[in-house]
C-alpha cells in the first residue's frame, strides 16, 4: 500500500511539473559579448539540474576512488579478524575436547592472523602446558605479556598452571601480585585456597575459606571440613603455649566453635594446655543442647580442676542416659581423678559391657595393677590389644590360621 501511494504521488508531481512548464512562457538571455543566447526558462532549469547531478556523480566517483585503498585495507583487516576469531573458537573447542596439539596450532593461527592477539597467546600457552611443553609454554606467556590489558588474565593463567604443576610457591607469588584485596574474583580465591592448603598456611586458608563462604562460592558443608582441619593444625602448632592456644581458641567465631567434630578433636589438646575449665563449660553447653555420646566421653577429661563438681553434673546426665557407654566411661575417668576407686571400677566395667573401647579396658587394667590384681590387668590389656588390632584391620587370634 505504501509503495502504491508513493507511485501515485510521483505521477501527481510529474503532472504538476508538466502543467507548470506549459504555463511558463519565460525565457533567459545569456550575453557574452559579442554573443547573445536566448533560451526558455524551462530548458535553463533542466540544464542546471543536469549539471548539478553530473557534478555530484563525478565527485562521488572521485571520492570513492580516493577511499578505495583504505577500504581494501580495512576489508582485509576485517577478514583477518574474522578468520582469527574462527581459529580462536576452534582452539577453545579443541582444548575442551582434550586435543591439545591441534588446539595449539589453531591458537597460533589465530595469533598470527589477529596481529599478535594476547588472548590467542594465552590459549596457546594453556595448550602447551597441557602438552607438558614448558619451553613453548614460557614462550607463549612472554608473547601474552606484551598486551598489558591482559595482565590479570595472564597472571591468573600462570597461577592456575602452577597449581596444576604443583608449583605452589610460584602460584602463591603470582596470586600475591594480583594485589591481595578482599575484592578478588572468586576464581582467584579458589586458587589461593588450594595454594594455602598445599603450603599448610592455615591462617590464610581460614581467611580465604570464610571469604568464599561469604560469597556463597563454598557451602557450609564444604567449608566446615576445611576450617576444622585448619583450626586443628593451628592449635597443634601452638601446643605447649598455653596463652597462645587459649587466645587462638577464643578468637574462633562462635558458629565455627559449634562444629562438634572440631570440639571432639580439640578437647584433649586444650585440656593438655590447661584449658580444662573452658572445655568443661563448652561441653556442658553442647551436651545440654544436643546429646552425643562421643562428646560425653570427652567430658571425662574435664576433672583435673574440680573432679567432684564434674562428677555431680555427669551423674545428673546419667539419669536420662543410663546406658550411654561414652558417659559411663567419662564417669569412670572422673572417679579416677577424684580417687573414688570403687566407683571408678563400677562405671568402667559398665562402660565396657555397653560399648567396649580400648581406653576403657586400659583404664581398668591400670586400676587392677594399682590394687595388685595382675590376672585381671592382663585380661584387660589383652582385650584392649584385640580391640586396637580390630580397629587397625589386624587379624584377631580367632582369625589367625591354625599351625600345620
């Protein structure tokens, strides 16, 4: 419909011009002494219009002719970039497929066609590293270093390749060069986490794990084992330094102290460094919140300062958990600390009858030796050895082959 309307308007304009030209009887007189030329006004208008169109056409031809070399150069540049982009995509695809040799060839092709593209150089470096070709890997990294815009990408590549090659000192140095701020990308933090773990830099590992958890790059379930291991390693490094170990434990956030596996491993270490009172309050709070036999067993370590008070608290728990082997063992240890030998033996024997453990049998053996009952002591020592061998996977006496 629009085309039809334009056609009608064009015909109408043509009719109008024809009518106007017929009605116009004017003329133009051109004088160039001694010559005089008289032409109609309509012819003059048409001649001027034709002259203008011819001049415009000639100028356009000249302009295009002048611009043609530049356009040819630009066209060739676009073609090279298009070919480079295709080669770079092919290099990425081949690298993801694990065809590193062909990926290296395509990356080199992309680098040559794109006038030393740094991204192609980084892709070639990754492919060379995957081929374990350290010479070409370093060569391509050097070419990528010429593009200052890719500094962060190049350093990240170097750090990642160093982690894959288990060159953790080099990886740590590269990560530090990215400016150790709290706003680093998640990928950088993950590399830093692996590096800190490998170098056993526990405080750095804890800091990075908390950052990743904050950014939701690590779930609570993923972060908990890392934090637990780092905290335990840091506590062991401070073993024998009572003030340092107390200060470190108090500096652990409350939510991380709620990790019961951490508490289970840390209690003996804390008690050995004079933190029995702290451990006692912590265990009482955790057991009141949620009962757990393994934690109740650890309560037996808390009787060094006030064994009687601990014993009274544990006996209140016994009313609610009369058959808990861990609690019975803890009561036996507390009675030993309070020098209540008879009650200690009763609780320990009840513990091994419910859940026999190496520690309980050893405590009974030592108690039997104290009262000069060697036969009973030997029985408990033997039973402890059997339990320990079973835990380690060693064959018991019943499992040993009969002599020929």
